[in-house]
């Protein structure tokens, strides 16, 4: 079977759901012209009523998505780059996250807000955000951050069919990742279920979004050194599959969390705290975080690229943990 | 419209305005005694704006409102019991005790929320209008907001979107002269807030917000225009709130300049009662309506008082479709 890219998995998921359910429609800035290749030929196929270019007005059209969802539609809102969610914080936090709750369950908001995390390519601080952790602190928003084309397709389709609002964070460093994709139109990966990307015995690496492929590369290198790595991909950040994370760490006794977000209050921080609170008795060393430091992302490539999690930083953390074991046993 | 139907409709407008006024008077008095927790923003003085607007709508038309939320659902025809129970934080409240005074929203009468972040309802109303248009239902979405909201980006973004997509939306700006303590002239450089609509090539009306018939006529015309696919309409109702921004705060923060006497001399309920009597409606019939509403409001309070408070676990439902976990320390 031919392999498909992460970007084309997004396109396929949207196309199949637009075909399946007439209540599904898309809106966002410049989606008709298909900037990134996730809406190829959609305007021709589904018409401009269902594939709507919006004004540059994120708070307006994301809020309109909420209103449309409340009256029976199922919008897929393409916010382009995740940094553009910030002008819409008002509608995302005060309306979309809270309406079901504040009206005692009267409001239903089945909608998906897609955005890509466009970092690592000299786009400077205002276009390079990985902001899922900010939204993890707001109850009422489901958050997915898939790392493979396979997960992307199954989870985006599940998100579109979900009756809760879902933020879909698409890591642009994964865009060209390829998987074989099932052609079953009901191929769905349930939200809230993590996945073991590689089994191992010595250290659990819990990696988020674009950190997953890097963790897998680091794992291969560490295996050569005789360190057996388990790579856990939560895939969904809210609700977080705490069970798969804790079970893995209970088995290995060591944990590294890897997250492209800034360190403070990152997804890695929440995952680390979950491990320490629940599996402390099984830990043979500290839980380490490999994240992006708490500075902004500079334009100049040579000083931008080393800030993100990479294979060397993960390997160094792994060796530190194994050394800690030797120190303790010695 | 036949004379009988017109009479019924006129009496219904009076009934709904009375319902709001008496509900608000009672709510304010029990809030003063501590029976209602939190802040209470009352709608007294603005009844004609809400009732005139909602009487012009179909039952299935949508409505979005704001933190001054009590009058809007009553104007749209909501029952009083769940509204009063909500103010008291009871499980039988319209929002199950999760929304309270700033969010009295009854979806069974077409409400899509009364949202307490100023201006935030406008994009929601635009979206509801989009949904109605895409589904071909012929419904319109009406959004109430205040003078203060016309300086919020959300309001402008929502209006722009509705205008550029010609959505069936009606934006009712209830200009009550103050954004909390700030006089509208200190916040907005135009005399008429309806001027804001010009930037969106949007049809607009300015109406006497104390005259329920005038408001109804304007919104009827707006609804017909919006429903016919010609785009949204902006209606500015010039009105006045009698109480402070929120009641029982200890001092009135509204820097009134003597204008309150002129406005109270044009009380929307008195104006309308006088008009009805001039048109030949028997005053005794209107007295009967007033006493029936008094019973209705008293019954709502009794219902609210007799209702149970929500259980602790209900703080964890409605975050999502499925409940979120409740920590062990709350389970005891």
C-alpha cells in the first residue's frame, strides 16, 4: 500500500467527513487557495458555502464557529498557524470552553479548531508557538497533537465526529511523515488513548507531537549503547491517558518527558507531575524534562535550532538517568 | 392583523414587561438580604428594549444576550421558575445552578447564551445566523449588547463577518448611557451608536428604547430584511437602566447627571399602560395582569426556595459530554 504524508492525512480526514456529513463545513483564512495542501480541490468539490474563506478576524470567525455549532452545524475551523489562536482567546476560552458548562448542559459545541505549529524555520517568536499547554489549563477543551499520518487521520476524523470542542495541534515538523493509511471511511482512533510507539525496559520516554519521531531516533541510538527505551505518545493531551504513561513508568522505573513547548507549565511538566504523584514508589531516579527553554525563539537559525528537543539532548538525559542508577546501586 | 389578535399581542407585551419589572424588584430585594449569591445586574428601566425586540421574533429565532441577562429570556417567553431558581443557585435552575445571574439563558426559547464577557456574544450570534442560513431554516439570530460592547473587537469582528456574508442577524445595541460607571460619551466618539453600522454598510435603525411599540416595529422590519437574505441590521435602542451597574454594592457608581428624572418620567411600563388605556383597554384588566404577574413571581420564588441545591459531583458534569473526574477529597 502506498504511504501517505501527515498533511495528506489531514486532507483525507476532512474530505471524508465533508462527504459523510452535510453538517460538516470548513472555514478559515485562505483555505480556498489551499496554502499547505490540506484543502486541495475542496472549493470545487464542496462549494464555497461549505469551504469558506474568512476575513482576517480570528476572534470573529472562531466565535462564529461556536454559534454555528450551537445550532446544529459541525464546523472545522482552520486557524492556519497556532499563534493566530491568541487573538481568539476570548471566544475559545470564554465561549467555546465554557458554554456547555455555564448553561448547565444546554449548549452543544461540536467543532474542531485546527492549527499548525510552525516552528524551527526562522519564523521568529510570533509565528513559532507550540501553545497547547496554555489551553490544557482551560477545562472544556479537548486537545490532540498527533505525531504520525496514521494517528492524524484517525484522530482528526474522531475529533470531527466528537460532540465536544477539539483543538487539533498539527506539528509542522511532522508534515512529511508518512504512514500507510486504512481506506475504511470509518477509520477512527478514539480521543484520550495514548500509544506505545516502541516497547522497551529501561526508560520510558513520553514524547509530545514532533518530539515523538525525535524520541524514536534517540531510542535507536540508545539501544546501540545497551539502553532499552520505551516511547509513549499520549497523542491526546486532554483528556490525557495517564494510565498508559503510569503503566509504562511502573515497568521501566525511569521517565523522560519530551515536549517542544517552553518548559514552564508545559505538557511535559503535567506528565512529569502525574508520574511523580502516581508512580513515585517505582522510580529509580528523577523524572527529567527535555523541552524548549523559557526564552523566545530567535530568527537567526544557528541560535534557534538548538533550543528545541533533539536526539543529543534526549540521549544525554537518558545516560544521566542510567548513571543515577549506577550511582545508587554502587 | 385582526383587532383581537392585536389586542392579545399588546397585552402580551405589557405582561412580559411587568414580568421583568416585578422579577427584578423581587430579585433586588432578596439579593439585599443575602439570598442570592454573587453580583446581580438588573434590567429594570430597559423592559421595552427587550420585549419589543423579542415580540418581533419568531418563537424559533435565536437570541444571544449579555451579563444583564434576566430581561432577555423573560422577554423571549421563558418561564420564571427556572430563572429564579438559577439566581438562588439551585439544581432546578435553568443552568442547573452553574450560570447564575449573569447567564440566565433558556435554550428552550431560542437562547444561545447570555455571555458575561462584554461583546463576546456578537460572533456567536453571527455564527448562529450562519448556521441558520446554511441549513435554510429561515431563522434569524438576534444579539443584545450594550453601548460598552461597541468598543470591543469581538463585536466589530462579528458584525463585519455578518455583513460580508449577508447573514440573517439583528444586532440590538441597548444604549443605556453607561458602561458600568463610564458615560457613553467618554467611551465612544460618535453620538449615535448606530453610526458604527455604517462601517459595515449595514442597515440601521435608531429607536426610542422606552417605547415597546417603536422597538417592536423596528425589529420587525429588521427581521424581515435579514430573513429575506439582504444581510444583518443594527438597531440602537436608546434606553436607561434604573439601578446601578450591579445592585446592592453599597454606593451607586453611575455618575448620573440629573437625567434619571427625565428617564423615569418616561418609564416604559407607565408609557405603555397609558397608551393601552387611551386605546380603550380597560384599566381593571391591566390591574389583573399586574396581580397575576405578582403571583407568578411569588410562585417562582417559592419554587426556587423549595428546590434542592446541586450535589458536589454536579460541579464535574457538563465540562464535556462525559463528566470529568472528581477528586477523592470531595467524595466524603
